C-alpha cells in the first residue's frame, strides 16, 4: 500500500543537504487572481478585527470576549501570508 507513495517520493530525487550551496526551488500553486483574493480577505479580516477590538475596548468588555479576537486576527494573518508566499 505504501509502495506507490514511496515511488513518487523517490522519483523526485534526493533532497539537498542543509549545508549545501544548492538553491532550493519553490513553485507557487496559486495565480495572481487567487493571490489578490487572499490578500483582500486578509485585509478585510484585519479591518474587522481592528473594529471589533476597538468596540470591545470602548465597551470595557470582559477579557474573555477579547480572546475571541484571535479568530479574525488569525484569519487576517493566514490570508496575508498565503498571498505573500503564493501558497
């Protein structure tokens, strides 16, 4: 069962050693349109997170409500870094 996967991995060739001077080639897997979509999502999520953060601080909300800000900030970070790294 592992033989087909193993043959695909072995067909790529040996990986360069960490101390070698050979450059590592990286391929992008999204095009410019998907990059724009992910960057737009990241910026939109960041704006939403900043808005909610300001609202929660102005309302002096409980700290546990502020913990929920992790979700939009994480979404913003994921969108931004995926667009920047073209993954």
